[in-house]
């Protein structure tokens, strides 16, 4: 699997110490529910509590998959269905997953059959940290949001690239800073030179 790349400048965002989601919709990150995998890649720099929400609706930010990277003062990473400790699907304990001083790469993939996967690094589907399987909620994810909080602010970078994976074929859309509503499609399959 190759690293995903961006053909333009990254979208750079900041989040505050107040826990509140910023949706990435305005940057072109809107997904079509599919039984195949959707994914997003990003970099984050925060002392702790980098949260990524996967939502069905822009109007309902409560019902979601919540991926917490470096929670509990940067000692634990979890995938959960809410902020309640009772709703953690799976967790991983590791000190220093994220950093106050440097950007670190991560990726998240999900299928609308209840599977959510978190990995680190620039190569999607390698270096998996967590794989969650939730047969109860089965959210049809269309929107992604980011937040920090609980005393930590953060800086984020997202490529101007949207990617879906269909049977080992990457299908994506490129956006432009000047024309964020204009999308250009591309297809990458194994053996294609980028």
C-alpha cells in the first residue's frame, strides 16, 4: 500500500481547550455511506485529547463514533460511541501517542457495518492501533469533526484529498483552496504509478 498524498497545501486548523467539534464539511470532507471502507488521513499536534468524531448528520453531534487519541493525559487511545467510559468499544494504553511539540500522522478508516480502524503513520492500513467492531449502532458516517479539550488545544493538518477504498482500488476527490466546491475525481489501483 502506498502513502496517500496531497496535490495542494494542507488544510490547517486549530482547536481550543474547549471540547467542541469543528466539522470538516466546509473543506470538502463529506462521505457517502458505503459497505466498503472510507478513510481520512491527518496530522495532529496536541499535548493530549485529540478527538475525531464520525457523524451521520451535521445536526446531531451526539450520536457518533468518537476516536480519542492520547486521552487521559496522553496515556490512552480509545474508540467509543460517546464520551461515557461505559461506551468504550476498544482501548489501547500507551504513553505519548501524540505530542505537544511535533505533528504526528494518523489515519482512520470506517465501514458502515460498524467497523472503525485507527492507525498511525502515513500509510493507510499499516501500523493499526485499534480496530473496533460495533454491531449495535451501525452509524452511517457522512461527516467528520475534530476537537481537543480538557485543557489541551491542538493543531491539525488534513490533505486536500478525499479517498475511498473499493476492493483495493482507491477512488478519491481533490479539492482546491480557491474553489472548494469543485471536485476532481481520480482512481488508483495496484500497479498504477502516481
